[in-house]
C-alpha cells in the first residue's frame, strides 16, 4: 500500500477565547440552529434548545472519557457554579414522562468549566474537552453551510 502524505490541518479560524471570569466562552447556543422537533421541547417553556444537543450518557464517554454515572455523580454531589452563577441544565420529557437532561455544546463547555472550577477535572482535561467541542461545532457549522 502506498504511503500517503501527511494531512495538514489548519488552525481554527475563530479567534474567540474562553475566559469565564469575564463571561466569555468559545461556544454560544445562538451560533446554532434552534431545535424545533416536538420530541425535544424543553420542560421549561422559557428555555430554548439548540442543535446539536446530547444526553447525559452521551457526554461522559466522548468528552470526559468517563461513564454516565460519573457525570450524574458530578451533578448530584454539589451544585455547580460558574463564578457565582448556578449552572442550570435543560431537560425534556423523556421516557415515561421522566425528565431527561439535554446538553448543547455551549452547555457542555460551561459544565466543563464548572467542573474545573470545583477541582473535579484538571486544566488538561478542560483543554481537551474544549478542543473536542470546538471540533464538533465546526462539523455542525460546516454541514449547515453546505446545505
């Protein structure tokens, strides 16, 4: 099999920087399309959900390399804060009308920062999580532009 030349990956073009102390993040829900499918209507009518969004079980393995129980434990063990502000998590009606937490990419970024602030993840894990989120956001934005 012939050797292929290495793939060149350009740096991310967006110049946003994350600094939660100043309320600045890499991702914002408004960067994405509003979720309109009835199945994903948030329980709180004032809340909006954006595409993409993921369940609690989805984010543990691919963002933090942990299982869903670890994520659940992080949510239950103590309230999560970003600075002085309590982190809220959106929910939809799941199976049997039980609440199902849903996280947008922006929610996951803020969740990671809150975990870091609480010393539940280190800075390297936070950076890796941010890199994954920016890559996923790029895929969704590229797909939207191609439509």
